[in-house]
C-alpha cells in the first residue's frame, strides 16, 4: 500500500468509533447538526462584516450596490448613516450571540459524546476480558491489562476528542472557504494552493507519527508490566538484596519509555509551528498578490477584500489546528490498534453452556476419557478417566506437572476438554447453566486470591446478600469465629490487599469459609494446605474435614494426611491415570503410588 493510500485511509477512522457511539446515535446526530450550524453561523458572521465596512465608508453607495444590503434598501432609505450603522451592529450582535451559544452547545455535546465513546469502549474491553479463555490470562504480563485500562484507553478519549475537533473545525473551515469564494474566486485559488501545501506537510509527518506511536505504546506497556511485577515481588526484592539491580532495570525501561515519549511530543509540537509558519508566509504572499492583481485593477472592492482577508486569516489557523488534531489522532489511533486484538479476543466457551439447572450429584461424577492440550505438541491430559461417587472424597496425586490442577480447572469449567466428557449422573456438565453450576461449586486454592475488602465481602463474594446465620455457619466450619471476635469491626474489618493483614492459615480458613458459605454440592481442594506449616496445616485440615462432610469432594494434595483420609485415590503421571484405588490397595501394590510415599513426595 502506497503512502498516499495510507494517508487517504485516515479520514475513514471515523467508522472505528461507530460501534462505540451506541446507544448514542441521537447524540451523534445532534452533535453533527450543531457543528454544521456553528459553521454556518461562523460563515454568516464574517459575510456580514463586509456590509458594515461599506456602510461606514458610504452608506448610500452601500445600500445601492452591496449584495447583502441592496434587497433591504427601501427599508433603510430614511435612516441616517449613523442610525444605519447602529442598527446593523445590533443585528450583528444577535448573529454573534447565536454563534457563541451554538459553540457552547457544540462543546457540551462533543464532551458528552466523548465520554460516551470512552465508556462504551471501556465496557467493551472489560466484557471481552470477562469472556476470554483462561489461557489469555496465563500468558499475559502482570501490568499489561492495567496499561490497557489506563494509557491505551486514554488514547480512545484522545482519538475521539481530536476526531470530533477535526469534524468541528472542518465545518468552520467550510464556512470560511465559502466566504472567500463568495467574495473572490481568485483569492480562493491562492488559498487552495496554500491548503494543499499544508496537506503535503501533514502527509510527510504522518508516517513518522505512526511509527513513533507504535514504539511509544510498546515501551509504555513494558514499563507498566515491569512496575506491576516489581511491586508485587517487593518482598522478594528486599530479602534478596536486589534493590540496586532492580533500580538499574527500572532506569533502563524508563529511559526507553521517556525517549519514545519525548520523540512523540517533539513531533506533535513541530506540526503547529510548521503550520503557523506556512500560514504567515502564505498570508503575506496573499496580501501582496491580491493588492497588485485585484485591488489596483479595481476587480475587488477594498471592503470585500478586507472581509476576504479576515476569512483567509481564519482559514489558515483552522488548517493548522486540524493538522495538529490530526497528528494527535494518528498517535492515538496507532495505540488503539494495539488494543484492538484485546477487543477481538476469542469468546469462551466456544461451545455455549446449557440452561439445565444443576442441583447436586445424586449418583456419581465421572471423568470419561478427558484429554486437554495447552500447546499442540504437548498434551496435559490424555484420556483421563475416573469416577467420584456422590458424597465421596477422591484424591488426585502425582508429581508436579502430572495434570492434577488441569483436572481441577476443567471441573471448574475454566477450560474446555479437547475430547472426552465430564458427566454428572450421566449428564454432560457443560449442559448446566453457569449460575446453577457455580453456585453449587466450592473451591479452596493453594494460594487463595483475597480482595482489598472486608471479611464479609470476601466470604460472600459473588453471592450478594447472605443471611447472617448462613455466614456464621461458614465462619464456624472454617474456625474463624475467634479471629473475627478479636477484631474491632468484626466481619466488617478490611483485610488489606490479598489479605496482607492475615496469616497464611487465616487466609486459607477464609477461603474455606468462602467455599462453605455457598453450600456447595461439589468441593474442590486444590493443594489447600501445601503452603502451610505442620501446626497450621492441622488446624486448617480440621476445618477442611468439616467442610467435606456430605459433599462430593475432589482433593489435589501432596500431604500424606490429606490423601490418607480419601475414599479413593487416582495417581496421575504425565497427564495419564497410571493407578487408582484405596490407600491400602495402592500402597501394597509396589507401584507408582507406593514409590511416591517412599520418596517422600507425600509428606507427613
């Protein structure tokens, strides 16, 4: 694609914003009408200046020859020149008042439309992330998403504002050009040459602006990701004594981002200066040429030329402002292009969930030849099959990377099996509605994510209002009653980001309470005690035993004490089921499970 073709594509950027104006099409229509009206009034206000100059020079001649005043000469024939000027100025005041009021209305509508576009884009981005596959978040850097909602989303606002400014200034420019053509087609030809020169300058700068914008977006994302990762790992940085090396990495990343930002700002700043210089030179040339070719020869009246000159003086700055806005729009749209892949993320799940209501496991939960791949060349699960009877506790064991957590993710419906099925009483679990499935599912992770909110909000997350007796029951099962009683605000106490004010055992018990308060029919314990010391693990295990009572439970664990109490044990190795049975049977077979026990892979 040639440079000219790329340049000509830029005015079509408006179509990218059309989906984000909904449901504000009426607002968009009113904005465009207001802009056109403002342009028309601007044109009218300049056109009406010529009769004023003519009246001040010779009122009788003006009434007889002026194109604007001539139709009304019978109305004003009896008035003196002073009265005519005063009356005419009163009419001009009314036109100027309407123009200013229209401009305010344009500003109001444009501001509202900009906010609407930004909100719709932000909402579209958030909805795209909510519906994206889990694999998207697995490969995303820590600060990349925050950058999307900060700097990249601000580019949408910048792009919308500048695009609307271009449309508004374009309407005004059309009005100015109409005035020039109305008064002198010769001068309009000279202006056309000047405007063409300005367009050429913009075309030369635009390509460099695009390249700069892509580099700026990349460097800003890298810096934000680095900051998010370092702030999250500040504890490790400090006890490792790595402050200096981290500072050096930060300075290097910041220099790259600052250099890109500086180049972009310099380039944006150059455009108005270049446009202003071209405008001033063109204006001087316009005056000299017009004087010799038009005024001296009597082809154009001085009053008409003065008004034409006023319009021309507004045409050139308007071109400069449009060029500046166009440069900013190009920069913003280049950053928006980096955000578009996020707006077009694949939707999870590919196969829609059903509408059947899940009310619990009556017979069994069955993994039937389930296979899954994270990458095409390496399967995470290969035809995994096992059953969990209703109310039973089934443990998954195996070395790291054997596929245990993948099984849990599939059961949570975070990932869809590539082949095979997960059946609940003979029904494919994908047929159950999202609401009923997740309301009946409780999960306790190895490292539970806690929000910077109160105990109540973290425990009842996703459930809305929960009755006090139900909340208190969950606190008793999780052994949190004493912890809550010692706090000044009880369950309304804020726990800090990721539960910073809680110990490891308290965080795990809070996660247990979060699972129990849902009264789940299916409970998943994903390494729920592996990060705890022995003493804390025993306390949490007691809470887990209470939570598992009467519930169909899938246990993923390394701890011997957790596995020993399971009704059934499934041993995984490289994504395959290599053994399954009770503790006593598996330990007596001298197979993979017994080797795990002997090698202390399952620890007391």
